[in-house]
C-alpha cells in the first residue's frame, strides 16, 4: 500500500509558527512519525510539502496510478482552493483531510473546507498525531 501525505503552505514551519495553536513538535518530527508508522504497518508513505497551490495540484495529478491513498492538509488553501478540490476529484484517490488545529473552534473563515468535499474523512485538532490517525483510516478503508 502506498500513501502520499501532502502538506500545504507553512506546515513546514510547525514547531516555530504559533506553537500555542500548532504545538511545539517540528515538521521533521512529523516526517519521523510518518516513517515510523510506515515501518510498523509495513506500508510506503511518501510526503510532499509546498507553499504553492499549483505545485500541490501537480502533485495530486501525478499521484494517479501511483498512490492508493492521500492524506492532505492543504493548510490555508483548504479555505480558498477550488483547484485543489478539483484535482482530488479528478484523480478519485481515497483521501483524508487533516488539520493540526481544531479549525471549527477558530475564525469563521477557517470553517469552510473545499478540499474536504473530496475527502471521505476529516481529522482536526489532534495535533501531528492526526496524520497517523489519517493514515490508519486510509489503511482501514483500502483493506475493506
Ligand atoms: C491548518 C488550519 C488552517 O486554517 C491554517 O491556514 C493552516 C493550518 C491546520 O493544520 O490546523 O495553515 O490547516
């Protein structure tokens, strides 16, 4: 099983950016957690992070025929990007949306998720552990 974890803008800054909201664990801690999960579950997890919307669209398109599932935190593009929603719909790869913070408890502009409309589940407010939960949800879904 091959899973692609996609992170949008500023997720590479976790641990530095607003630690009261996103926690003190770093992006490199996240990558380590994902590789540990891959090892434990005997699957492949690749990751991609970009601050550029088009690069995220390109990566989703390139995942077709390569990955069985996608975990995506589009970050700020969650709330604005129809292009990322359309790319997820175009490839139809089972996807789970993740947010490190509880977006529902924050500003009203964070309550809209375009990408989430193409995902079968959303995990929010569980910190970096939410990515591991998302991977395991995908594994469950893909083995059904
Ligand atoms: C985020 C929530 C978004 O509203 C924000 O723009 C981010 C991170 C999260 O993981 O909690 O950059 O997606």
